[in-house]
């Protein structure tokens, strides 16, 4: 059938749907079928499958045709199509698309729908083979009929003549049982009269009822199997590998149908249509129902997951039936990512969320949800009159900081941890108290949950001293402990797999035993003190499979073997060690090269310096020699000069002598001239002497002149030499100085470079040392990993390994399970619901939201209060509890706040609080609140009636909010209520005795009980007849009784 | 369905047979009331509605540690002495039926009762055996099955002012509703009808209360119970209202006193 998916909302239709809403709250109504589309309204059609390989005589296979409408919507149009075999002698096709191959080979089937066409290719082989495989073909059918359930032939002793293994655990044994000649269940001669069939159809009286009928696909298959010899099959037969359902997901509208197609895939690549043999279950049957033949019909808006199973294999199909978008989805101001994800989901389903709650609603709600008690009248007044825009988040912060938070959540966790002094946990007073105090402190300190889990699951010591050690007194044996821990911290219930595999759940007995092995070392021993137990661990321990008696190795939930983890650790350690070795080699190389470089440099630079030094010293010598030469040349010059000077002086003397001699000659001549003989003789003699003197003076002069000339010649000769020598000396000195400075530079540079090279060398040596250290560490790690692998099963506390795995950031369960629990506590329903029932067949209603919460929780360091805070501050949490016309059918997507009846403790405490009269719990001081009770052993009829659990299981649903007649009787007329109501010290008595006006007193009553002021209508009703002073006590008692019995009081809304 | 829980400690001493017979017989007095609970249990509709059971009421005497079958109604006279008790069988006024020599008065009225000697269970454990006998199921881990009293409650619903399933004085732990939910728990009397100060929990109006004053309170409550009006159609609230109505009926009905108070 095809339906028009989107119809323009005409006024008539809106009116019609509004009218329908009143009676059926948007559940689709019979006869309100959407108009059918014709082929022209489709864009195209698609056939599924387009290609298939069939094998064997029973290769009948169906086709599904999907029409795609103008908006992209998908619809099952199979029933309206024409099917034609391209080659009529290869395969025949029925009107509804069922293909029956006639010959081996390949052929095609064409599909026509109006002007649209499509094709499917079929390959057939082994058509002649009528062989059956019991395990693949027959047993799944028996399983789907329910034959091998616990209550039927799967019970340990079977039923009547037939005993089957539970949920097909042992196919061969099942075959032996069914075909056992002595049991006469099978008659190959008269197959129709086989006892198996007569019983299954209840032709012969059958305790299990009639499971199938003649002509049913299951019946036909069993009959055909018997006709063909009721064989078990060959060991080489193709095995059943997986099943697949078409479609995997589909958006539909109420009234629409879809015939599913279920295919079984075999190891040889062949495929079989098992649509008529598979079994189906819809998680929300109101949203979509499904019949035995796989025809799915949508009934109401919402989402459902259809689980399909066959032969222990599962596949599923998600059906979304979105409401028609009668009005545009509103733009909503979101508070956080949480809201974004919630509203994205609501928008996809066209569910319009309710408005935000009033301050009064929010106030009462957040008190009850965070600290478990009502706000007092004063607290209510204060909050309601607070005008600050952020008063809600301020209130959330202040409540999370109050000690009552720990009180209230110690109850929740006490349920999960099953804390009780009496049966069933039997922790005794001391054990209970120390456990409770540890829990309370942990919650009050907001201990990170990873630490909480570690302290708990690795606890040891006296259960009277160590609170968490009591954990190991609750679960029975390793399996019990593992089941308890899994439920509490992974949200996974393993107890179903305690004894056997569940028919289609992922968790098996092996998972249970694998987890149990982590607790196999835990033991307890008694002490002299009464009932005291010491929890300790042995070096070894083991759990064995109940049937095979094989020892189970520790295995994390989901399949990682601890040995595999250990192997991985060894491999990682080895790789790290290799890396470290490599680093050492590299570091050694670099040290070597640095050393070499340094040495080479030092050598070459020393050589250079030496040369330079030599050069410098030789030039110094040269300079000295040059200077000497210059000096001697100077000296020679000076000597020559002085000789010349002497000569000059001689010359001067000679000249002066000559002049005197000349003078003497002249004088003598003169004298001669004038002189007598005698005197002349003397004069002549004088003249002669003077002439002689003159001659000698002339000679001397001549000699002196010659000497002078010679000396001057010598000076002249010596002057250039001296000059040259002096220049040479200057040059030599300059050269010497230059070379000295070059030497200085060179040695400075050499020093610097050496220092640099030294640094390089030091660094290289350091990294070598580091690398060597790393190697030794890696070596140790590798050795210990190897040792751990070797002695894994014989030493060490395996529980720590388990905790490491649980609190690892990528653990798929822990953070999700914790976030989901808090979500469920605050919003009344888990994203996975029940909150402690995670499994593949119980999908999350909003996986993206759960992922986000979990990721934030991990990021916060497993901070519980921060998780609370983010949810409490979301708009989603703060929505009104009043549904609107678009969301009142929603029960899972948080489009409004769901009503929660007060828990037993909340209600008992609320009664005490509003009446003003506390309850006395035995062994505890008067004034101890019900929300402060450490366990569930205090006798209290009231608490029992309102669903206080016995704490017999860690499952949260043990605490119930189911309604029961005992509860209404209790609220109406019990002693518990009436004593408190009538007490003169109670609220009614005090108000009556006060000087408050009746109006003020009523206001006080309303604020105390309902955390709000009375409305005008309520006041009108209450004061319909005036309250006389004499009636005050009675009327206030009556009104208090009435308010305590309103739903508004009994529920958190 | 009336479930009477007795044990060998003699704490219920003096609970004479006539007393509980009297309580049980009340179930036949009833009036029919619309069965809202049945609509909740939609899955049970097809089973519950069509076939009305013949029995009007049923009494279960759960006598933990009481006299054994072979000392009372199943003496096995043919069995070897190792499998027999010390008492001898006597004939009754029903053909072929023998019971214990110490039950002469019952022997005279054997035409009025049937004995099912075939009922048995395979478990040697008291706990498991009790679960099997009270729920019809071998206990599975983590699951407590509903007792058959609870199943009758759910299938048949209320037929009169008194709850369909009553336990005296309190139910056995396996006589509760198990996974069906607390709604189908037995209504527990809570005390011994023979006790001097016997009172059925909350059925008697507290001191100082009168029926008239209760009716006044009811009227006010009807007017002031506004949440219900805002949540019209909420199943949980509707069921609670239903139980309030039943409670008022029980408190004010004269049948209640007749049923529970032996003096009347």
C-alpha cells in the first residue's frame, strides 16, 4: 500500500486530528488511512535484492519493491508491481514477486510499476539438491517455535519423549534426540504422521500447545525435511553466517505497511529467503506490530526496533513514525548541548516539547531530585521572590553542595550495592555501618567515580573496618561478584548468562565466566569476632565451565581476553624496547661522530696554531734581526757621521791653522821687510817657519779635506743602508705583530669551536645515557609484561586489571552506564531503559545524547556532581510536566518532564516534614529522616508499602513505584498519617494556635506541602464557608490531609 | 484468593480454621466493578475476559513446617514401611478415599472436598520448592515470578469491595506479584485476627474521624486535586484514583468489618 505522506493541513484535517487527539492521544486510528499514491507520483522504484545467488531445491526467494516519492519518502509498492521472468523456462515469478528457479544458470526478473521499471538478476545452482542441513535449516525453526526453551524440551530433563539442548546449545545431540528410532518422533515412511508434527500441531495432545499448522512454512519445512530422509547433513555443508533484514530503517506513517525481507547468508555465498521462518519482535508494539510472515504495520507515532532472529542470529530494523508536521517546529532557545541533541530527536519526530516549568514546579522538583526532601515554606518563599535571572542554576549549585545530597543518593547506591545488615546481604550492624559511611563520604566528597570503583572492587581487609570490602560479602562466589559489578558499573545484566546462553543476546555464559575469573582469587575468612569477615585474595584462583569443567580465563566483557591484553602489552613493550634500542644506537653514533669531530678539529686547529706560532716566532726573529741590522747601520752611519764631523772639525782646525799660518807668513814677510839682518834673519827664519807652518797647514788642510771627503763619502755610502735597514725592521715588526694577532684570533676561534663541539658531545652523551636508561626501563617493562603473560593466571590481583579496564576512557560501558543512571534518576527513564539493562536488543532512545553525556563524564574526570549539574541545568530537565497536544504520546524522548511518584523514603520524609512530626526509626536518634536510613532493615510498614526494596538484587527496578491499594489506605487512614496530623505540636495544631489569619495559615499550608501559594480558585473553594475560630484546628487538619493526598503532593512533577 | 501464611513456630497460635474460612468466603459476596486494571494489562485481555472460572474463591493454607502429607491426607498404605508414617489410614464417607486416623471429623465430610495427591515438585530446597509451589515456576536467577494469587488478581480484577487477593497475616515472600509489579501484590492484613487488639491495617477510621468528616475531606480533595486535571489521561494517576475509590469503599463498607472481625 502506498500513502500520501505529507498532506497540506486543511482546517478540516486539523479539526479532525484535534478531535481524535482527545480520545486517542495521537495514536493512529483505524479507518484514518492516508490516501494512496499512484505510480505517477513516484520518482523511481528500486528492487531488493538486485542480485542473488540461490542454491539447492528450496531456492524460492522473494523480492521487495520500494517506491521513492517526490519528497524522497520510501514506500513498499511490491503488491502493486508486475513481475516477469525474462526467460520463462529459467524461473517463474508469482504475482507478489516470489521467484522459483526452474533451471541452474543465470536469468533476470523485470519489475514494472506504471512507467517505472527495475530488474533483478538471479543465479541458481545445485537446483537438484534436496539436501538439508539440520543445524542450518531445521533447528532454527524448532527454536523459533519455542521447542528448546527452559520451560519446554530445553529443560534439563526435557519434556515427555523429547529432550533438546537449551537454545540449540548442542545441535548434534538435538539431532540424535529427534531422530532416535526408539523415541519414534520421526516417521520417514509416513512423514505426515511423524509424532514431531502431530505434537507441534497439537493433533496429539501437546503440553506446549499448537505451535504450527499444516501448510505453515515451518510445518512444510519440517515435513519436507522428514520426507527427504531427516538427515543431519554433511560436515562440509555451507554454514549459516548471518541474517539480514530489509529495510534496516524506514520512516513511515501510521497505517502504512512494509513487508520485511529476511535473508540468510551462507558461507558459500548463497542466500536464502527466510522471511516466513524467522521470528519477529517489535520493541514498541503500539508503534508497529508485525505478523509471523514479516508484515509490519505502523500503528502510532514513535519509534520501534523490530528484532529479527533465526538460528541464534539477530538483525534489526528501526521504524520511525514521525507525527505529521501540523504546525512548524518552534525555535527554542537551548541551554546546552544536551538540549540540542534532545531537540534534534524531537524535531525528527515532529514532537513539540512542552514549555519550561514554572518556578514553583522547578523548585519542588529540584529539591526532591537532588536532596530528596521538600523545600521548607521559607525556602520556597525565598526562591519564588528571588528576581535574579540565574536563580535556578544558583539553587542547583547550592543543593548539590548540601549534605542531604549524599543522604539521598546513598539510598540509590545502597540499593545498587545491596547494603543491608540483615537478609539478604547480612552485613551485620558493623559491616553495614562501615559500608554506608564509606558510601556516604564518597558521595559527599564527590569522589571521582573511577576512584570509587577502584576502592570498591579492589577492597580487602576486615569487612568491619573497610567499608568497600563488604562488596564481596554480597555476591555469591566469583560469578555473583562479577554479575553484581557488571550490573552496578557496566549496566549489563550477566545473571541471565549465569547458567546458559541466552538465545539471541550477545552476552554468553563465557562472558559471565570470563568476568567471574577476575574475582576468582577473592576469599574471606572468619575472625574471632562474631560474624567478622576478612576479605583477601589468593595468588591464584579459577572458575570452571559448569558443563565442560574447563577453566575459564579472565575475559573482559565484550571479548577481550586478558591474555590477549597481556600479549598486546608484551608486543607493545617489545616494540617500545626496540624503539629504545634504536635510540641508543643513534645516540651512540652521534656521540661517536661528535667526539670524532671534536678530536679532528682540535688536532687540525692545534696544527694551525703551531704553524702560526712558528710563523710568528720566525718573523719575530726576523724583526729582531732587522732591528739589529737597522741599529748597526744606524750606528755605522752615526760613526761615519762622527768621523765626518771630526774630519770637518780637523778641516776647520786645518783651515784656521792655515789662516794663522798665512797670517804668520804675511807677518813674517812684513817683518822681513822692515827688519834688520839680525832680525831679518830671525824674520826670515820666522818666515821660513811660518811658510813651513803654512805648508804643513796646507797639507793638513788638504789631508783633512780629503779625510772629510772620504768620511762624507762613507756617510753617504752608509745612509741608504741604514734607511733600508730601518724600513725592513719596521716591516718585520708589523709582520710580526700581524702574525701574533692572527695567532690570537686563531686560538680564540679554536677555543670557541672546541667548546661548541664539546657541548654537542655532552648532549650526545646525555642522550645516550637517557636512551640507555630507556632501554633498561623498556627492558624491565618487557620482562614484566612477559612475566605477567606467563604467570597471568597464577599471581597478582586480577581485580585491578578489571578496574583498569572499566575506568579506561574508551570503555564502552562504564561512562555510558553511569550517565544513563543519572539521567534515569533525574528524568525518570533511562536513555537505555531499564538503566541497568544495556544489551544489543535494548537500544538507546537517543544514542548521540548518551554518547555526549558519557564523553563529558569521562572528560570531567568521572565527576558525578558535574554530570548532575549539566543535566539539571538543561532546558530538557526543566521542562514542564504538562504535555501538549503534540507530545502527550511521547514517553521516551523527554518532550516533557515525566511524573515520578515520590519514592518510599521521599514520601515518608515529606509526610514528617509537612506535618512537622518526625518519625522514630529504631536504633537511630529521633529526627533521623527516612532519606537518611542507612539500610532497609528498619521496620516500617509505610516504607514497605511504598516500594522500598529488599535489596535482594542490584537491579534498580527492585525499587518500585507501583500503585497498590495498601498505599491509598495508608494515606487515607493509617496511624502513621493520622498521628502526625493530629499531633498538637504538628503543623495544623501550631497554625491553629497561632495568630495567623485563616488566609495566612492556608498560604503556609500550601507553601509547606506544595511549595507554592494557593490560587484564587483554591482559596475560593477552601473559604466557601468561612473557617470559624473554633474550627481552626479541625479545618487545618482536614486541609493538611487533603493537600497530602493530592497528586501534586504524591508525585514529583 | 486468600493466602494464609502459617509456620511451625506457632506464632499464629489459635488461628482456627473457621476463622480464615470465614474471610475467604467473603470473596463470594462481591459486586462487580469496572476493571481498570485489566485495561492496563492489555496482553491478558484475551485470556482474562472470555472464560470465567468456575471457582468463586480460593484459600491457600501455606503451612511451612506443618504436618506432612503422609501423616494427613496421603498415607500411602501400600508403600513399604520405610516410606510410610506411623499413623494408620481410616475410611471416609467418600468411596475409596482414606485419610489419617487423627482426622475423623474430616473423614465424615470427605464428599465435600477433593485431594490432589499428584501435586509435587522436584526440589529438595525449601526456598526453591516454595517458589515452585507458589508461582508454578522454577526460579530463574534475578527473577521472581508472580504467585498464582497475583495472576488471578490481574486476570480477574476486582469483583467486590474487598481486594481480590488477600494475605493473612502477611504473604509468604513468593506470594507476591514478582515481575508483574506491586499493583498485584496481595493485600496483607498485617496482624492476627484472633489478637485482642486486632486491626486490619488502615481499614478502621482513626480516632476522632467519622465517615462524615472523611466525606468532607474527599469533597475538598476532589476540588483541590488539580494536577490530575492538568494531566488528564495519565494512566498512573487514573489508577491511583481508582485505588482511592476502592479504599473509601473498603473503609466505609460494612462488609469489611464482617470479613475481618471475628466478633461480628
